């Protein structure tokens, strides 16, 4: 999967003191997630539909955050 044209955005809940930072990037046919402290490390890629379903589940409190 090609990530060179992805524009990454840091999560709004991330802080500048090195806390848990997640970045999301949108490619032409996928949505990707990576750890901002390791930008060259592993990345997860999801279809746009799967990402949309995930976000709806989170927004409705259907996923356990513990």
C-alpha cells in the first residue's frame, strides 16, 4: 500500500508533551492510522466504509475504551 501521498492529521486529543498520539491519513482508496511517535513504523489501513462504521460506533459509545 502506498502512503507517500497521504496527508496525516494528529488527533485533537493529542498533546504536545508526548502523550498518546494517533494520526489519521486519507489515501485515494483507504484511511490509515499510525502512531505519531513512530511515523515510519507500522500503519493500519481501512476501507472508507469500515472507517466510517468504526467512527459511528465510537461516537455512539458502543466500543469499550478500557
